[in-house]
C-alpha cells in the first residue's frame, strides 16, 4: 500500500519481506518518485519477517532515493526485524522511528 503526503510517500509492505516482494517494492518506489516524492517512509508494521534479500531491497531503494536527492526512513519494526537491523548494523544506515506519528513529529 502507498499513501501520499505531497513529497512524502508511505509504503506499507506486509508479511515476509523477501526477494519475492522486491520487484513489487521497486515498482511502488518508482511510482512514488514519478509522482514527485522525495522522501519515503517504509512502515513495517505489517511486516513479520525480513530476510537478506528483503534487506538488500531496502538498501537498494535507499541508495536510489539518496542518489536523487531524497531519503528513506523506516518505522514500526517488530522485535525480530529490529534484531536483524542491529545485527547487520542497518540501524546505523536507516533512521528508524517508533511509528508513523514519531516520524511525522520529526518532520
């Protein structure tokens, strides 16, 4: 699901974020960018698990956005996904917010 707020777009993938969802996420990101988004919030509230392919997709999206002068943030991660981000040091790469409200307050 994608929801918009001018230059900020929110993507809410659900279930397992793995290689099978990579193309769908990239397509949603391309659509968001063509609609004028410069900031992407990946809301993982409905994501139960992220594997290495899913993590690679998130990094790829982040690089693409930053190359175009934008940025990507992550929110609402569950404890298992949080542990993956910490073990892979992705918590140092992505700015992670507790939830959408915390992200909106920061903007």
